[in-house]
């Protein structure tokens, strides 16, 4: 039975901060990222672990990670069997994390590791979640407007208030992470879930860098699919809209029916037009298909949740200096 109570899965020795980074075709940036993350935390004497989750990259990302292990004892590499998507990779990384605080960030150096101490300080000053909010929107045109649209929709439809211009880059307290891991439907939309708990949340303003290497792992289609599953898992308003649309169409056709009957009997029209028939027919079937489609999204979401599949499957886990002994992938 799914439990809603968080469980502390950690061993006796754990770092103050875990940094979780999903990797996808990240060979070009991962070395620099790990180096800068470790440097930023070491400078302040903050005990840390860096958990990178290779989400089925097709390049030599994993080989690069293995090469970094000797140099960075705080590094733990987890390789998934295939590409499961960023949300899943994040879930696997969070499950492995043992820190009192957990940072999640992107691998492409758009999120600057220099902000890590500030994130931690802000959190310790009294927030369970600190989101990095970029001052200036970056990314492609389609990425920017789809994000703008998404946040607008999300905040309006769900009642969960998610600040615009925030993404994966954030720090969370252990209790937030444990609550998140206890959710049965946690693979849907990490950012929204975390805000949904309602723990004290604040933001810091950061400069987000442009991507220097490679391309975004998100196509427009992928963004759309993420946005759909996020909305579906947080709001039943689309379902209600489908019902309302159905109601309106019914009322309208009833009215039209009455009008046609009246016109027929008063002799204004001799036969109801073929075009009118087609329009009504197409409109009706369109509405029905749309409603069925919306239902389908919810059904799909339900199946994923009740199936309780793991977020992703681990192929290899190097463990970290905090738990090298526990490096079996179970
Ligand atoms: N990512 C992933 N699996 C994927 C796609 C992306 O783990 O299938 C990770 C990627 O390594 C990066 C983060 O998700 O750390 C954000 O991806 P990206 O930079 O491509 O997205 P954008 O910044 O353009 O939104
Ligand atoms: Mg990016």
C-alpha cells in the first residue's frame, strides 16, 4: 500500500548537501560541472556528495563520469539502462541522495554552481525549498513562450503557485525530498510536486547562462508532453471542461433541432441542407473525440501511477565516498 509518510532511508554517515544532476549527452560539460560544484562547496567546508544520473546518453558521458571518480571522491555515478527522461533521472538521483539538503540542477552549465552556497544559506535562514529564479528568460523562442504559457496555465488551473522563470535548479530540505519520494505519482512533474506540499518556499535571483555545448534535450514535442502530464496530474479541470463542452453542444443541437422543425413545418425550408447536417455531425464527433482524448490522458496517468513502476532502471551505480560499500544497484 502506498504510504504518504516519508521514510528516512539514510545510513549513519551522510553529507550536509547532495547535488543531483541528470545527464543526457553531457560529456562536454560534466567534468567542468563536477569540478565547479565541488569547488564551490569545498571552499565553504560543506560536506557534500554529487550524484550524477546518466539518463541513457548516446555519447561517452558514462565513460567521462567513470574517469572523474578517482579525482572526485564525492562523486557518485548512476547509469540508467536507457533514456527514461529528466523527471525519472531526477527521481532516481533523489532516491540515492543522503544529504540533509538536496540540490537539483541541470548538467549543461546553464545553472551556475557558484550559487550553491547562497542556496544553502537562504534555505538555512528558514525555507524548505529555495528556487533559483533567473532574472532574464533564456533559451529558444519556442522554449520561452511555451514556458510562459505553461506557468500561466499551471498556476491558474492547479492552485499551486509556481514562480515563473524557475526550473530544476533548487535546494530542498530532507523532509521535502522524503515526502516527494513517498508519493505514488512522483514521476509526473517534479517541480510542481515539490511546490504542492506547501512547505516554506522562497527564491533567489540568478543569472542563467546560455547553453554552450550541444542542443537542448527537449524538443517542442517533449516539452508539450511534459506540460500535458503535469497538468493532468495536478488538475481535473480539463475533464470538467470536456463535460461543459459536451453540455453546450447538446443544448445547442437541441435548440437547432427545434428551429429546424419549426422552419420545416412553417414551410420555410423543404429539406434540411446536407451541409448543415455535415457540420453538425463533424462538430459533434469532434467534441466526442476530444473528450475521449482528454479522458485518455487521465487514464494513462492513472495506469502509470497505480502500476507503481520504478522511475527508471539502474544499470550501474558506483556509490560515493559515503556509501561505497552499498553500491549494489538494488
Ligand atoms: N535530461 C535528461 N534526460 C533527457 C533530457 C534531458 O536527464 O531525456 C537532463 C539534461 O541532462 C539536463 C536537464 O535534463 O541536465 C535539462 O535538459 P536540457 O538542458 O536539454 O533542457 P533545457 O535547459 O533546454 O530546458
Ligand atoms: Mg539546459
